[in-house]
C-alpha cells in the first residue's frame, strides 16, 4: 500500500509543478504586455504553449501582441491556432 502511495506522489508532483510554472509564466507574460515589453511577453507565451499546447489564453495574448506590433499574419496564425 505504501509503495502505491509513493508511486502516485512521484507521478502527480511534476504535473502540479508544471501547472504552477505554466500559470506563473503566463501571468508574467501578461505583466510584460502591460509594460509594453512585447518581445519578452511573446517569449513567455511561447514557453506556455510549448509546455501546454491547449492553453488557449496564451495564443490569444500572442495574437493581441502581434496586432499591436502590426504583424497581422502572425496575429491571425496565433488566433487560428
């Protein structure tokens, strides 16, 4: 019984920390966007998407940044993905 508990903890722990890391990085990207540090924010959102391809908010934030940078093609791709 203890072995099953230990294995379960080892399996769940990285998932929890990954989720926290992704959420933290997403929030940092939002803060950088507010400070108009667009390239740094894009890097944060790209990290989030690399770790969690279904984090749709990151695609949306990237699309908004690309629009601010007048890069319509990249904005459409971000909104589409």
